[in-house]
C-alpha cells in the first residue's frame, strides 16, 4: 500500500534498488546530492546533475523535463554516504515560471523497479522558491527510510547547495544552468530543407529516391490524327479492293494537250 507523505513524515524503504519518479507541470531540473551523517556535501563529486548525471549508486536526467526518473541503488553509494537529497529547480532564463508558486505542485514518488509505488509526496505551499529539496533518503541504524522535506529556496540552486555545505555552490549552479541550456538548445529540431521547383511549388522527394525533375513531354510513338476530316480522294477504294498509294492531298496532273494538227 502506498504511503502518502506530508512534509516531515518518513516511511521505511523495503528495498535498496529504487526509482524516484517526478512529475511537474513545466520542465524542471532534477538532481541529487550525497551527504554524510550530518548531511554535508563534501564536494562537487557528490552532486549528480545534468552535466554529471551518474554517480555510484545514483543516476539523474541529463536535461530539463516535466517528468523524470532517477535510478537509485543504495547499496552502491560511496562509503560515508548516509543521506541522499533529491533536488528540483526551475530552468533559468528559459521563459518559463521563475517561482514554484506559479505552477502546479510537483509530485514525487518512490517506487520499486517494477513501478510499484512505495511512497508519494505532493510538494505544496511553495511560493517564491525556484529550487527545492523534495525528498531525503537517509540511513538510520542500518535501515533506509524516506522523508518528505519540501524545503524551498528563493535563491535557487546556489543557495540550496550552499546550505548543504558545498563551498563551490555558485560555480556548480552556473555549470548546471549552462548544461541545461545546451540540452534544451539541442532538443529543438531544425526543419528539413525543402526544394522549390521552377514554378515555385515545393516538391517532396519520395523515400529512397530523389525528387523527379521536371522534363518536357516526349513525342508520341504513334502519329496523332489531325483535327478535322480530310476530303477523300477520287482514287480511294472501298475495303477489300486494291490499295491506292496516291497521296490523298496531291492533285492528279491532267494529260498534256496534244499539238494542233
């Protein structure tokens, strides 16, 4: 049975290989930080983000999207990791919402690899925040649990990473924003070129062949019947009679006049 969490509530995790599924009304950035027993992020190598999406035990999306799936293997995390924070942030400079309060509340779910939902959390009561810690996976006395956090930051990624003890917070936030911007630029497909014929009409090539060029009409192999009926020659014969080879348009010359006697 799925546990519907509220802020601050926790729930035991029945397994260590999981998925974190995220849905939002607009494209957002998803990432994760690894923390020690105090929750401190020791360095940039403990942050999974679009520019560095894979760490031991966790993999995040490479670009912004309205839906994400993060893969988690708690047994494969680096030694000394006791906490995993799932981060969400709005896309900077993309023309979308600049605060979470201007979009539908994001929903985050922890599921098994088969899609069975273990716990879900709708992140409500956000306003001016542009980054938020959605969930925390933490180890307590050898067992892993999930906690609904919902801690937002109006200062965005830089403020959130700084709050987790990362000295290079501003630099890493800028790197993440640059990687997201490049990913969004690559995702915009260019339209295929279209060739116009001499008459200005656009022609599309048939699959596997080039577009057939315009060619003049070829002469007929059989002569066309001339319009209008030709007068019959006096020498024409009826069907079945001898063939008359005289040209129908040529007049028969009269015999010469005999000389006077």
